[in-house]
């Protein structure tokens, strides 16, 4: 795996975890008067982590594919007469 893929995956994991915790807490505190920060436990935490890992890897793979497609050089074909 190249360094760019690892960087994109790592950044995706960090942002994905933060985003998941924000959404989780917004849902858990929807009908509460006072906001209380929570972290999911058990199976719910494992499912959330699995989804974050999968989407981070997919983002890194797609980014790599797009970058490679944009940086591929066209082969020059000599014109002979």
C-alpha cells in the first residue's frame, strides 16, 4: 500500500469517528433537556467502527484510482511518413 492511501485512510478514520460520534450523540440527546456526551458500547460500537473502516478504505481506494487516472501520461506515438 502506498503512503498516500495510508494518509487518506487515516484521515478518513479520524474524521469518520468524529462524525459518527456527533451523529450518535445528536440522536441520543434528541429528546433530552440537557446534552450528555456518550460513546456507543458493545456491538453498536463494533458496527460503527466497521462501517467507518470500510468507508475510509473505500475513500482511499477511490481517491487513488482517480489520482492515477488523472496523472497517467498519454503515450506518444511517432508519426512516420
